[in-house]
């Protein structure tokens, strides 16, 4: 490189370097995503990422950074008005919310799901990347409307704790059962969050599974209310039936005095249902017990 040209390049590089160092995560990710096909490589660390991004921008002609960022990146201060970056559960729901909103738009999902390699374990960065895309796809006068929509849905979820209050995170058996139930149900919306949660939550497998369960239940709020209620009702009943079956393994003999008429009715039901009289009684008691359980909290009366 000619000495004069080299001086011009170094001056330009220094200007871009100052600009890059002054930008926040949303702006840096927006610049990277604009030409991610040319910048999709492994970076040693954040400093290496900024250095290579600066070098790439220096080679571009007439690159209007300010104008581009104005329309394609959300201010981090604006994002944090709606999202708590210290709450894994909230970020997990936000991620799925953005995926649902963006899935209705016509473009490749990969175009906004990619992030620099050294950020792959960071769910907050993934939220920023999705926020940028949602922000850029919105009309100028409605840039923050989707985030207000998210905030409203999230507040409704938190105010209706019944959806998850019946799951005890200290109960390893129940958490594992709920985890398996949801995985087998194929009711998960979009891609599971298990990897994100495991990477962020430096805790035990029990906590990881619990987070998976509650974030998948949270995600049901993005669908139809009737479908969510039906799914949760079946799930609660399935758990109740499991507990009932497990309790039946240590049955005790009880004498229940019945009138002759009631005994005839029980015999009739036993024949019709092709079940022993004891099983018929257990089934009736179980169904009625479930019916009269506390419908407000999802917990048993006793």
C-alpha cells in the first residue's frame, strides 16, 4: 500500500474505531447482521469482533452508519424499558414472542437468528438480535409497539400465577414428570429453550428442567387461550391421576357401609364398566375430588 494511501486508510480506520467503540450491543449487532455473510467467522473475543468489524467498514464506500442504525437497531435503553435482562424466564418468553411475531413475515428465519460465535451462549444477546429485526421490520411510527405488546402479555402471565403454581420446583419427581410430559406432548412453541436455559442458569439439573417447564407453559400464552387452558387442564389431571395411582400401591382395606340399593347400583356399574367394585369407587372419588379441587390456585383442598 502506498504511504499516502496507507495514511488515509489509518485515519479512516481510527475514525471508525472510535465510532465502533462508542456503540452498544444493539448497534454493533445490527452492523454485523447487515453483512453477516461476509463477517460470519470465528472471533477470539469481543475485541477481535470489533477490530474485524471496523476493518470491514473501512473497506466499504459511502457507508452511512448513522442512517442505517436509526432504522435497524433499537436503543438498548429503550429495550430495557420493556425487558429485564436479569430474568431468565422473562428473556426466554421474550425470545419466543419475537420469534412468533417475526415468523409471520416473509424472509429466512436464519437471517436474524445468527449471532457472532462468542455470543452463542448468551440469551440476552439473542434477545437483542431478535429485537433489532423486529424493530427494523416495523413501520417508523410503530417501532416500539411490539415491545409494548410483549410487556402487556408478560404482565398478564405474571398476574395469573395459577398456570405454574401447582408445580413445585423443589419436587424433583414432579418437575421431571412435567418436563417429560411437555416434551412428549409436542405442544412446545417454536424451538425448545432448554439449551439457552442450561447455558445461562449455572445451577442443578432440577432447576434447568423447572425453567424449561415454566417457560414452555409461558409460551402457551402466545397461542389461543382455549388451547392453553385445555392443555394445562389435561396436564394437571394427568399429574393428579399419577399421584392417585402411586398412592394405590399402598392401599389399605376400608369398610364403607352402603344401602342395599347403593350396593346394587355399584354392582351394576362394575359389570357395565368391567371393573372391580373397588376400582369403580376409586374412579368416582378421584373424578369428584378433581372437580372440587381449588380451581383458583390449581392446588388441592387438603
